[in-house]
């Protein structure tokens, strides 16, 4: 009987917590990993781990090439830093559209400087959400050059690359998915 009462109380507490969380209008959406932690003789509790911009990319099956490139360039620690950063994240398909051998060549140790230059051309200081972008706006990248924003019929483009998913907010910035790899002039 005592176990049944404890189970009932645990379910009631979880239900109340869930309903309270759902009704809290001040809560903002943040990507999280949720794991269920169960301890003997205690109430089950959901634990949330906030994601940074690198974790967002790692969690996406469409960004494995980008994650490999960021790792090869030694930029993981930097992009896990406090930021905030805005990342225009090319998909695997965007990398595949480059001339044959380009990605493999850039992933070689002797091309680390070139790879770093390309990747930092996709990163802007600050957390810039889609609503903050204006047609014709220039944004300076960590690489040093500028990207040009164009907006037509509500469609946002960065240097001609389409933004296919916007405002993936992390703990240290925001990610916008793009359909092309941006190449710096220098």
C-alpha cells in the first residue's frame, strides 16, 4: 500500500510540474537534451542540458561534414566559448555541391589555415536573429570580410545562399542553416 501511495504521489507531482511548465508563458524555447533520471525511493526527474551552437550542429544529421570541418580546423573549443556567435551553417548537401575533392583537400592538415578561413567566414560576432537582418545589410565575419544579406518576398539569403532554417538558438548564439558553402574572396 505504501508503494502504491508513493507511486501516486510521484505521478501527481510530475503531472503538476508538467502542467505548470506548459502554462508558463514566460518560458522561451531553448534546444535541450532531455534524459530521464530515476533514483530508487525518489521521484523521477527530467534533467535538461542546454545546447551550445556546436552541440546544435552535432545533433543534426545534415551537418556532419560541417562538424568534421570545424573539428579538423580546431574551432570546436572557440565555438563552444561564451560568444555570442551567429553561424551560417552549410548542410552536407552544400559541401557535396563543391567541386570534387574540395572537402577532402580542405580536411588535410596542411590546409588547416584555408579551412579555418572558410569556416570563420560563416561566423559573425553576436547573436543575430532572422528578424534582425535587413535587405542590403553587411555583416562582418570573424574571418574579416563581410557577408551581404538580401531579403526578397520574405526569403533571406546570405551572399546568395538561401537560409533554409533560421533562429536555432543555443546557449552561446544562434544558427541559421544555409544551402551553400560561402567562399571568402581573400
